[in-house]
């Protein structure tokens, strides 16, 4: 897709919004699944000592899931911003070539 005109810039912005939306949904899924695994780990622990160890492991699982989800959102945001910046550059180049 050539992203040069104003229309193409709008298309790039729409695609960027879609990228961000999909990343947010994936991040929510990663967080939810991480929390479910953590909760399950604690629930399966039978005695107080096992529960304490399971809680510590569950906290690590939650942190890993949140970190991964945050990374997904950050990467998607970077990709989306890059798409928009590329469209702006191409639009500027086309505007320069028309004069």
C-alpha cells in the first residue's frame, strides 16, 4: 500500500488503530490467562507451606503475564506510530514533488 496522499494517511491511521486494538485484546488475554494460571496454582496447594510457596510462584506468574502484555502493547504502539510516521513522510514527499 502506498501511503502518500491524505487519504492514504487516514488509511495508515486506521490500520494503526486496528493494530493497537488487536494488541490490547491480546494483552488482555495474556493477563487473564496469567491470572487464571496463578489462581489455579494457589487453589491446588493443599497445606499452608505449599500455599505460601504457591502464592510466591503465582505472584511471579502474574508479573510475567503483565510484563508480557505490556510489551505487546508497547510493540504494537511503536509499530502503529511507525506506520503513521511513514505515511506522513510519504505525504510530505508527494507534496514536495507536486510543486
